[in-house]
């Protein structure tokens, strides 16, 4: 399994940097299995969390396409998200605490607000429900936040592509 993970990371990063290459813990997000797995520096799985990800399949190409990006990124901010609001466009208006307690912002080129965060809808975990972010339960995002830091490598694996 360890060799497979390193091969996947090397492929996605074009043979260059990956979490396994840095000697630091890293994250792999599997959009097909709806999981986020934290690995230690030796590529041993530490913990796996259930997630929700994008409503639509395929890589994020533009704002509003409701797709989760694919590739290798780094966490560039650990944001206290308590009190932040978001309007989901469902006619209900802005929802306070929409992102749960933490928003771990990713350095996705061209997109400022893609990240891993908590939720006001814990029942959505295990489904395709987001506008592009990775959603965990509030307990899980709090646990994960305590295990990572700015600079932690995050690889989001490709899923099957249905252009929508």
C-alpha cells in the first residue's frame, strides 16, 4: 500500500514534490471513496475521515462549477471559521457557521476559497453535496486541524469524469 501511495503522489505531482517526499505528514483525499486520509511522514495511515465533496464529477475548472479540484496542493491557512456565513443559493439566505469551527484553506491556483472545513449539515457527510470544498463533521475538522499545519501537503485524487 505504501508504494502505491507514493506512486500516486509522484504521478499527480509530475514526479516532483509530494507529501511522501517532504518527510512530513500529508493528506490524500479520495473523491470516489469520499474519504480523507492523514498519513505520517513514513506513509502510514494515521486516520481516515468520511467527507462530502463536490456535487459534480471531474476537476474544478471555473468558479461556480460545483467541482472539487484535483492535484497536489498545500494548506496555506488555518482559519477560525466560527461565525462565518455562506449563501448556498437555495433561497434560504446566508447561513451562519456554514463552515463549522475551522477552514483549512488550500493553495489552489486561480481559486482563493477552496479548502477543507466543517459543516452546518453533518448529514451531508458521505455524499456529493459541496460547491467544491471538502467537508468534514465539526468534530473531525477540529481533530484534523490539531494534526496538520500550514504547509501540509494535500493530494486530491481524480474521480470519474461526467462533464456537467
